[in-house]
C-alpha cells in the first residue's frame, strides 16, 4: 500500500530534500557577465531570441558578483586581469559554479606567452569547459545543461 493510496486525492507530493534544493539551484542560476574577448559575443547571442537561455532560468546576465552564482569566463584572461577575476569569484555567494568558455579560457588558446593565463583553472575552480574558438551559442547551452546535470547529482554531504 503506497502513500498515494492512503492519502487519496489530497494532492500531497513527496520528494527528497536534496532533489528539491538541487532542482531549485538548477532552475534559478544567475550568470555573471564576464566577457573578455571574442567569446563574449557568442555568450551574448546565447541570451538573444534565437537561442534564449532564459528557458533555463537565466533571464539576464548579472553585472554584480553578489547577485550571481554562475561565472561564465568567456575569452582569454591576462595576468593583469587574473586578480580581478579571483576577487569577483570570492565575492560570489555560495554555492557558485564556473564555466570556462572557449579555448582561451580553457587552455590559453593560441596565446602561449607570459601575458595570458594558460587556463582559467589556475585562478578559479572550473566546473565545465566549453571548447571552440569561439564556441557557438549551442555549445554554451550544452555546457549549461551539463552543469545542470552535475548540480542535480550533488548530495547533501557535499554542500559543506
């Protein structure tokens, strides 16, 4: 005899706490606007009407780190910009996630010199890498969906 047979038509839903919290986290991610190079144009077009990232709960890009929980690093990061990137990441509330968008953010791209960081994971922990130079908006949306799958699998013991 299951719960639905005992309760009848009362409309009660049962779920695990971590499933509900992870569902809320995935459907209300607010990305921070952090475009550094040509990948930023593709990131902006992913927000436009053709691709419409608002169907994932990402209505607009936040300019403030205190209002966002997803940092999309789009483009190459110079050594001069690295401390700024780290400071913005530290100002974001927990839980927070990072997507490295493009080859430059992921591995330095074609800029193998002293002035460009060879992968943004030297500065902040990266959750999802989106490849391409520049990656298409579909690739960014695929990265967001991959991040959603990762967040949905999180356990309560991992939240601390």
